[in-house]
C-alpha cells in the first residue's frame, strides 16, 4: 500500500518540504516564480478579516482581496457559521433527482437584487465556466444560425479554451485553438464596436453576431466603459437581437461601489451577467450566470433541452448555502457603500503619493476598492539592467515595468508586512484591492507603507529584489 500523507502531515509540512513536493508533483516553475518574493518562503497558520497570520507569528495585511475573491475578508464568521450549520445537520450535498432549496432561494435572491427581468440563474463552479455557459446560451438562443461572438481588445474572461478564446490579455500568450467565429473591438470605443458589427453584417442587413461579451469595468487593466458607450451598445444589441453579456466575475458584490458595476448606470440591463469570485464569500467555489427570462425560455425552457446545459456539481449544497449567506452579508452590510468609502480614502491617498513621487508614479486609476498604481522606471534604472535579463524577458517591452512593480510588491511585503500583487494587461499596475471589510486605518497602513517604499527610488528597489532572489 502506498504511503499517503494525512491531513495532520500536510499541516505540519515545513516550507522546504512544501517546495519539494511542489517541485516534484505540481510545478517547478511556480516555486521559482513565487519563491522570488518573500511570501513564497512563508507558510500561513490562519487568516481573519484583512489579516494573514504566518506560522512564525508575523501578521500580514492582505491588500490583494484574494484577487477579487475576498470581499468578505478571510473566514467571515457568518460564513463559517452557515457552513458549520449545513455540515452538522448533515444536509445533502448534491443529487440529480432532488430539487435544492438552496438553489431555489439563491436564484430568487439574485432575481430580487438585479434590475429588469434578469430572473433565471445557473450555478457552475468557476468564472470561466459562467462565461462559457452564457456564450453557449446565446448561441442556442439563435439556434446556431449565427456564428460570431465579439469581445474587446483587453478582455479577460478566463483561461479555458472557450473563455480563453474571448480573452485578449498578454497573460495568455500561447496560441491555443480557439472557438470559431471570434472577433474584437476596441474597449470603450463605439466606432470600433460598430465597425466590428459591420464586418459581420451581410448586404441585406442581417447580422451574424450572436453575442457581445464585455466587462463594464476591466479589472485586469483598471479601465471602465463610459455610460454613453454602454447604453449605445445596449441599444444596438437590442436593435439587432444580439445577446449582450456583462462579465462581472471580479467586480460583482460591491467591489467598485455598486452591487454590480453596470448598476452605476440607471436603466442599463444586459441580457446575461456573470459572477464568481466573492459570490462564494471566499469559502465556496461557485459562479453563476443570470439571464433575462425571455432569453432563457427561448433557449432551454422545453423538455427536449431542459438538461442540455448541466454540470456534475450544479446545485452543490454547501456551496449554494454559503453563497446565500455571502449575498446576504454583502447586502445587509452595504458592501457597495463600504467600497465607496474605501475608494475615496484610497483614491485620495494614492493621488497624494503620485504628487510626492512623480519620477516613479506615472498614473493612478481605479474605482471603489479596486485601484492601481502605474510605475515607470525612469532614468534611475540603468540600461544595462535590460542587457542582464534573460532573452525571453529582455524581448518584453514591459519587462522593466514588471521588474520595478515586482520590486515594490516585494518591498511592501518584506519591509512592511503588506501583501499586494500586480496586473499585467497592457499596462503593468500595482493593484490595491482591499477586502470590503477592511478599515480606514488599514488603508492608511497601506498608503504609509507604499510611501516609504517609493521613497527608496527605482534603483534601490530593483537592486533589493535582485539580491533577495539571489540569496533566497
């Protein structure tokens, strides 16, 4: 019988043992990449709210918000209680032959919270699955008679083959096979959008476009569409019977100051909206797409097609029960209002830092609890640094920006116990994305730490990162 590691064994592994197991059974490159930063050499004991507590007794302010997953912070007590209640009552997890009261209640609540007739929900497990389900729904709605789906030139919709076909981020740099019939238009560019539609309209005026997939706020590039653009896209899609899908996987549940970002714009209703990340409160792997009722009825609401779109874990009990509570917390604790307050303090503070460090800070952008700082190396980082880079990295025009931003991430963690990350969709930005349970003094802690780090200057920051990688 093979020797298996137990739960106790896993919880007592040393950092060196974890690295060894990752190198042997997960990914050597992940160890090399994440190990370049201090957090790659630490192990977590527990986490609560906006704080991560390490095994060595240190605590770290988590300003990543779990990359969109942790609006509720780590281990929200109401979510722990909900899951414990489900487990102790021995509720049934999933079964194809029984209806789920949790699916029923969660679907009802989403319909109550979303505008218009966005009334029908489906719950897979990941954001990419939600996007693919939405696109599949749009294709079925048109009965396969149209063959084109449009997305933007900075889109990030996931990394599966289907969702990846609709993603236009440099993060996916390998040429995987794509679903047929995809085309792009410029983000927040109405002329580009109309030209893309024209490319797929025949002389008789009939459109081949079955869906437009769009992020009203692009979390990976920290850009947002104007109200005028979104409303005109909605008008044109309605006129041409094109299914309009809003991807709110990251920005849902209050992140930018509205329950969903598109709700900043009164009267704007997509045909489908996708959600994931904080939908499960950071405790359950759940996503969803919510569609307008007539669209769903036309596509799937008949006996022959009722199970045409299904997954093994649809309606997984504990996941939907957790999401039910996570949604209640977001509404009752006014997560949109929390995000607006955090965003005001964060935006004002970052603007002050941009003025204090003009040689390092090129731009500050964002909304609510999702902001970013774009840095530029300036003349302090010598040209010889590029010559010292590996060939693959030296060819990257954003290499120096990535290294500098990575150096700031490393310094914030090493010197101040603040965890951040950077996005790399066209522009390289240090992301400030606190959980919505963060307090004002925690925002101030981040701002003060960033101020001290930027005081070091580009050359010292990059040199420290190089030394840390060599000696680490």
